[in-house]
């Protein structure tokens, strides 16, 4: 009998995971506390934009013509408890309001709601990104609240998917990390059960060569937060180099290309710009610092404070560049903002540097018009007072300066000559170092970018 899997929390991570599990051949039941999200998923509609996810979902959601019917959705924990052999917990772990620490209340609520309904042997698998030490605590909470017959056990299986590439990353992960209770502990009746079940779940990617790395709970939790810290550090490193380049008339794009030829450094994540954002990196490095502080290891992570502040500085710097470009004040100036999402191929605007810059300019009196290929609805919800346009061309119409803030392919493919005809002033600031300066200059634009000389 194929394993029955439930996915608790069907947001960016959970909806993708649920569809991917069905694609791998399992019977899947997804649960969320937002009934409207569940209704959409039942109709085969994805509550966010993620390339390829809607097709995957429609291939499996029960009731859709031609689907395998392996994927269903519910809001009932009772149904989930009775259904699943394995329960993946994928709920959100945001930053606490007014603090650096992680807000674990959603994870705790999910565990508390699930545990009493575990009426058959169950492996609960945490996928959310959590502070180190959480899994051990939640394992105790789970065994205390679950009925004895459930023989409930916890594993931690952090997720590394990238929004925009989530389907591919879930079906073909570059590694599978599993934290289990058994490592280092005396053998129990369950010895190896969690690992064996997860090897079954991930049999297809393992057969393709994805490394399956088993470890204890704290190490598994730390793998996720340290990977994010490394990535954030790499981005802030090149952005720090951009600051120095600006002071010394250097060109950070050339610099990145040249250092990237060193295999130990590599080319990826070395594009200077307005920095990282989104629902993960910023809150994860802050939660990591907060947790290290609790553990008395804060000194080890003080560098992350600098990583964070370099990153946040970039947003302010972009605003300054734009203000300089329009003569020192935004008053009466029209500013076109290309991009609202925190990265391309997503509709996610959580902690988006692009929207943050747009908001700051608006507060300083600029008339901002934003266009984004997929993030308009979410952006309007978060920043209702900004202006919005239906296309890049409409956003640029009448603008005194154009800011390129999210590196969508659509923006790279714009014809600067066409935009030049509708802009009031031909000034473009490339906040992502992704446009072709020669092309824009040829069409009469003054092109400036972070970390590059003006000429
Ligand atoms: N988005 C990513 O790219 C990504 C990548 C790797 C890891 N993660 C981690 O995965 C977790 C989820 O992230 P996300 O981006 O999918 O968040 P999200 O906000 O998109 O989704 C979380 C979902 O959980 C639901 N939820 C909240 N409380 C619940 C409860 N008690 N029971 C059932 N459902 C509940 C919410 O309604 C929401 O639909 C976070 O810990 C995040 O750090 C996210």
C-alpha cells in the first residue's frame, strides 16, 4: 500500500510539497486554516504564482477531469489525523513583531491541533524553518499530546526550495536533510523507522542521485539556517564591494565576473543590487542571531548583523540615487518602478526591496507608479497608496526617472527606444545590474547602476 501523506499549511512551501508528493505517486491530503485557500486548491487553482505549480496541481487534484485524484484538501485536523501515515508540517514561521526572534506560534498551534487526532501510527515531519532546539521540544510536546496508540514520532526535514523554481526544487532537490531523534540516542522500538519512511517518500529523487543526509535534530535545524546565512552573506559581500567600487570608481559587475572565475568563490549570488528580501532570508538570519544569543553563542553570529545592515543600506542608497537623479527632491517628480516582488518568477512581495524603495520615495513626496508582471495584487494590498500601471510602458509614461528593481526577464526584453518616447526624462537606474547599459544609452537614456561608474 502506498504511503498516505498529509501536508499541513498549504502556502508557498506546502502547496508545492503537496502537489509534488502526489506527483511522486502518494495519496495526499493538504490542510490549511484558511478556508478560502483550501477552496481554491480544491478547484485546482494555486493561491500564488509559482511557475509549473498549477499544471502539477491540476494533474492530481481529485474531481478535476483527467486528474489522478491522488490529491485532496481539507480544513479538518480530524480527517488529517485519521488519514495520514506521514504528516508534513509546512506552516509559516515569521519574525516576531518588534523582535528578531522567530514566531513559533503557528508551528505550535499546528502540532497542538494535530496531536490529539493521531489515531494511527504516525510520523510527523517538520519542514518549516525553526530555531535550533525546536524539534526536540516539539517531539516532547507531540508524544505528550498524542494518544498512546499513535506511536507518534518526529523527524525534521528542512526545505531548501527557491520560489520561482519551487516545483523543480521539490521534485529534484539538490539534497534531502533529515533530522531524527535516534541519532546518538539508545536504540528504541522505532529505531530507524523515521529514516526508512522518509527514504520511501523520497525514493525517486534518491534514485536520481539526490544525497540523503541523516543527522540529529539540532544539526538538521542548523543546516537550514546556516545555508541561508551563507547565501545572505554572499549577497551582502558583493553589495559591500559595490559600495567600495562606488567610492573608488570601480565597476562591481566586472569585479564579480572576475572573482567568480575562481571556483572556490563561484559566480552565483554575486550580482550587486538592492539586496535580498522575501519571506525567508531576512527573518531567518535575524531569528538565527536571536537564537544564538539565547544559547550564549551570539558572538559567533555578530557578522550577520553587518550582513543585515549592508543589505538594508542598499535600499536607502537606491532612494538617494533616485533623488539625486531627479535633482535633489522628489517633490513633483514622477518615478516609474519596474518590479514589486522580492525576486522574479514569483508574486511574493514579503519584505520586498523593490516595494520598500517605492514606499520610501512615495513618503518623500515622489509620485510613484509601479508595474510588476505577477506581483500587482499583493503589492496593492500591502501598499495601497502607491500608483500602479498595467504595463511597463504605462508605468514609464511621463516618468522623470525609471527604477529597475526586480530582475524579471520582461524588463530585460523591453525596448528602451520605445520607452524613451513616453518618458519625460530619459534616466534609468538599474537596481539589479541586469539591464544592458549599452542598449539603453544607445536609445538616449542616462543609465546608472549600483556599484558602477557613471560613464
Ligand atoms: N517560501 C519559501 O521559499 C520557503 C523555502 C524554504 C523554507 N520555507 C519555510 O517554510 C515555512 C512556510 O513558508 P511559506 O513561505 O510557505 O509560508 P506561507 O505563509 O506561504 O504559508 C504558510 C501556510 O500555513 C498556514 N497555517 C498557519 N497556521 C496554520 C495551522 N495552525 N494549521 C494549518 N495551517 C496553518 C497558513 O494559512 C499558510 O497558508 C516557513 O517556515 C518558511 O521559512 C519557505
